[in-house]
C-alpha cells in the first residue's frame, strides 16, 4: 500500500468515526426538540438565512424539493415556520421562523455553541488553527466535482 492509499484509508476511517459521533450528537439535539434530524437542520438553515424558499432550503440540505417541502410542511404545522408569498414574486413561497421557531432555533444554537466550545477547550490551543484550516481544506476538497 502506497502512502497516499494509506492516508486515504486513515482519512476514511477518521471521517466515518466522526460522522457517527456527530450523527449521534445531532440526533440527540433534534430529539430534545421533538423533531427529526431533517426538521432540526431545516429550522437551523431558515434561522441562519432569515428567509428561504423551499428550493433554497432543498439546496442547502442537499435534498430534493419534494422532501424539503414535506420537512417544511411539518414545521409549519408544528408552528415553527411560517409560509408566506415571496414579496418579490408571488409565484414563490418563502419560509421564515415564527416566534416559537425563533425560540427553538436560539435554544439549539446556544446548546451547540456551548458544546463545541467544550470541544475546542479540549484541543491544544497551539493546534486549533491548524485543525480548523485542515477541516476547511477538507471541506473544499469534498466540494470539488472529482467524485462519482
């Protein structure tokens, strides 16, 4: 096995483990809010953007439009999101947080910020910048069109 192959195998295993750990974290976060993981992610995306169309939400969550629509419909029924006509184009519908949705969003953001502050506290301060730079590089590499 050459060095690149060995490094690729190590990267794969590290990512698999990280994804599993983060998935458990995300499921527990969503569970505390009585939502599915998809609903939790949708609420966060709308909260961060302020206003999103269903198409934009689908793009951000990497879902098809019908799935994003079903996820947002459930959040509308639960009083977390509000559907409104787009003021610039009445053919489109936009999503925004309700007051309840804003409270849920703020709660989730505060909890996750506190969690990741604890995570960063466990990383040697001299290594934090390099770790973040490495993750940004990995993110950029994963966003390239070199796969499948």
